[in-house]
């Protein structure tokens, strides 16, 4: 993905430099293993708190809910993290350009989210979380949260790599922000609160697949505007969608799947809806709520 010379977004809150939570350590799991445990738990339950508990129970990390920190040292980003930081800012800037234009077509004004960089742990408007849950969007403060070490784990533990794969992850989370601005997210969450867990999971799948479609819509217009996509980029995104499907992650975690617990969509569904957005470039094509669950 060609981003040389592109602007970096200023809608960024860097919380890494005040001394973050130290993950892993003697007798504990490394950050990579913890992220995999937490990520699998999050995709299986949809609950950030459960994901945090799953990761922390396998480690000696300090609780972020109480605001405690496991390390008092100032954070010093590596050269790789600095490169990823610049990349993430450029991708965020691209989403701002694309969604500003798309919202204008709808007669609306796009309000960009803030991208929060954190190291190990963070306190969001939705509660405390660690890097183990992976990137997430919080509608309470309209922020996208990411520990850049997640991208290293994507490569080492999930086998997903490449700049466009990383861009897809960011674009998916921004897709949730688009849902929030359009009122879809709060509507869906209100519906979920009235349903049983298994039925609420189905609505969650609709939310996630729509965000995948919106990531595809972004990619379509990004390429139309800047001709930035290169050979292999689309395959990187598809490969990433493959390994973060509920069925893939559940098989990885326990060797079998429990379909009624799916809340992000299967690998096939995630690929389908991302490609739908990428092929059409139309927000209207992402109305997953107009389909029967069996037809998603």
C-alpha cells in the first residue's frame, strides 16, 4: 500500500509515554500469547471484561481497572513502532478523507474519531482494557484504541501480515464509528439488550459484518482517490478476515466451533462483506440488518 508523502492525522491521543502496564514477565505469558488468549476470548464472547480476565488469569499482570501500573518507566517506542505509528496516522487520515466525502453525499457532516495509542493497558470510556483484547472502538468517547504490538502478534501468532492487512484492522474499527454516527450502533445495542445471549450474538454478527463492509467501502474510495493499492493488498485483507473469523479462532482455541456463540461472523462471512464493500464502494450495500441471519 503506497502511502509515501501522505498526511498524518492529528486526531491522535498518544498515551504510551507515561509508563504503561508491563505485560508478561517471570512466570507469566508474553504479550503475544496474551493477545491471542484475549483476542480469542473477545471474539468468542464479545465482552472486553471477559477477554481481560482470560488474559490476566494466565499472567502476572497488574489490574488496569484499579488504575495501577506494572511499570513506572517511561515508554520508548522502537523504530518499528514509530514506523507503525506513522502508518496508522496516515490510514486514519485516509479514513477521514473518505468518510468526509461519503457523508457529504448523504447531506451529513463527518466527525472523525480519535485514535488512541496505548502500551499494555488503557482506561477508555467503555472501561479498562489491555492489549490482549486487540484494537477496539468505544462509542462512549468515540475513540479507536490500539496497542501497536497487536500488528506484530497478527503476523507471529495469526499469520496475517502486510500493510494493507493492518489498514483493514484500523478501517474496521473506524467502520464502527461510522455506525455510531449513523445511529446504527446504538440502535443495535438497544436491540441486543432485550434479547437472549444467543440471539444478541446474531445482532453482534450483523454489527461486525457491516463494519467489515464499511472497511471495504473505505478501501474502494481510498484507491479511487489515491491509487494506493498494490498487487497483493486485497489478498492481505482477505487473509486477515480469514483468521479473525469466529469459526477459525474457536477451532484454534478449542478444536471445535460453537456457532450460537459466534458474534463477529465466520471467516467466509467476513471475507464476503469486506469484498462487497470493496467491490461496490457504497454504504447502502452494507445493510446487514436487512438480511436474515442465515443469509449473511
